[in-house]
C-alpha cells in the first residue's frame, strides 16, 4: 500500500490537487473521501466533476445519497454515506455502477461501504489544520490506484 501526504494552504490549492486527480481518471476508479465536516471533501468532489466539463455543480450529497453526472466519456457517481450503516448498502444500486467500466465513483463518508466496494481504490483523507490549512493523505489500495498515485506523486511533487 502506497501513500502520499500533501499540505494545502487554501481551498484554491485543494482544488489544484483535485484537478490533478481528475486529469488521471479514465473510468473504473473508486475514490473514498474521508474527513470531518468542513474539511474540503465536497470541494474536491466539485472540482473533479468540473474538470470533466460537467456544468451541474455537485452539492453535498447528504441531502440525497447518490447523484449521477454524465460526462462525454465518463459517468461520475457522487455518493454521500453520512449517517448510513453498513447494512443499508445493499439496496442503493452500487452494483450497476461497479459494472460500468466508464464510471468513476466519488464516495464521501465511505466507512459503511468499505467492505462493500472492491479493495482497489484511492482513499483520500482530509485533515483540518489551522485556518484554511489541510493535510491531504492519499492512500492507494490495489495496482490501478497505485499507478494513479505514482503519477500524482510525480505531478504534484514537482510543483
């Protein structure tokens, strides 16, 4: 398992990190976003969706568990599992999304789904520091996520 720790000093820098991630997504990826309320998970999701040329702006999906955004080549699914329990995962329709090779799944508050989704994924943990400063830890599980993380490491660390 590979990981990478980054520091963001502003929401704008957090968006740059999300944009770098978005540029590498080809379909079939699963991204888990973890962190407390207000950490920047939805900021990152919004930026990823925006980078696919989708005009509709995601809102925190806490108000609806799942949103689908249809891109030209990629379907983005944004799930917010806040307040859900593992036993509630079975009737949400994730099976169809997992079969879609052109889908990218963006999952906030993924804890109840950790045993439900495949183990190949990129886990993104956003930790609040002082002010607008955030520590963003990327952890790759599986070969596809490790390849993604390696390219991110090269792209983000040379800035």
